[in-house]
C-alpha cells in the first residue's frame, strides 16, 4: 500500500501553514493523551500517542514542501522521510518508558 499524497504547495508559506496545523493538532492530541493517563484511559492514550507521531510526521512532510500523505502507517511515512529503520523498531530503554502514569 503506497502513500497517497494530497497536493503540492504553491508557496513556502502554504507549506508552513499546513505544517503548523499538523503540529498544533499533535500538541493537542498529546495533551489529551496525558489527560487520559490521569483517568487510567490507557487504550485511548496509546491511540492518541500514535496520532501524535503521525501528525508530527505529516508536519515534517509539509515543512519539506512535500505533499502530506493520506496514510496512517508510521513506518511508511518515516521511510519516505528518510528516517532510519531502527527509529521505528527499537524498543525504548527501560529509563525511557512511562513512569508513574506520566508522559516524559
């Protein structure tokens, strides 16, 4: 399943606005994930954490002036952005895991 891009940007300002939108959505989702942890909504927090990463990757596409792909596959987007494979596959070290129900 390949990436399906939305569109190309006509100006750098357009790309920056799109990136800012994705970034703001990611920040909002991160806050919602934190709130869900406080009420033991771990499943929702995990879903929202995935959304945060997805939206930050999409912001990166926009910042590069590239079309934002219509996909939820983090590994595909990371690969298209040239991120190393080990970024997506390496489990966190024990000191990087969540502690006490709080995000780092």
